[in-house]
């Protein structure tokens, strides 16, 4: 019986990642709480995944464009308003929003209820942006529009100033 246990253990794939309900890295940015489920470290930096909880009446980031990564949002609960250029889309639970590189976008929770969404970043480039913002908060540096733009620019992202 011991040989069977050893054989099973040796066949287990050490690269498999299991992140439980209370696990993952937590980042708090204002009224948004993000839990990093995969930061790209186990996917060869091809994919990162985060769960975000947007408090009621949370304004999102300024409308922006990513030059080097796709961003996906799957709404788990609540309603999230996505603004893409001049168009608004109300995304409720069960809705998937995929944003390709170069597409101006932002999101917000305009409702009285929290909203929860699962976000993907392909490749994982943008996860470090959220860490940078959290570090600025922890260091007591104010998150001004300019410091946000500076942080975005490190990750091939820029404000979509043609849509305000």
C-alpha cells in the first residue's frame, strides 16, 4: 500500500495551483478589494486572474487603453457598468466582457449593492500595476491622476484622453 501512495504522489503535477476561498494576495484600492488568484507566476506569465469586489457607488479608473494585454471581466454578482469609448454597457451576473488591446474602457459600480467580478489579464503584465498603487498608498503617497498615469505607463497602458 505504501508503494501505491508513493506512485500517486510522484504522478502529482507540482505546477497545479489550487487557491482556496480565503487564499490569494489581497490588494485594497479605495472602495475596491482585489484578490489575486493567479499572478502569472504559475502560467509562464501568459495569464493572471483576480477577483474584485466593488463597493456600492464605486467609480472605476479613468478610461484607458492597454497596448499589450487583453483584459476580461466575468460578472459573478451585482451590476458593473462598462464604458467603452462613448458606449455604456450594464453587465449583470453571468456577463463576460472582453477588452482587446487598444480599446478604451473603464468600469464602475453605480448601484446600491456590491458587485463581484473575475478579471483576467493576458499576459499577466497588469497585475503589478495594482501592486504599485497599493505600495503608493502604503508609503503615504497620494494617488493623484498623474501618479496613476505614471503607474499605468509602466505597464503599456495610457489614459484614453479622447473619451472623457
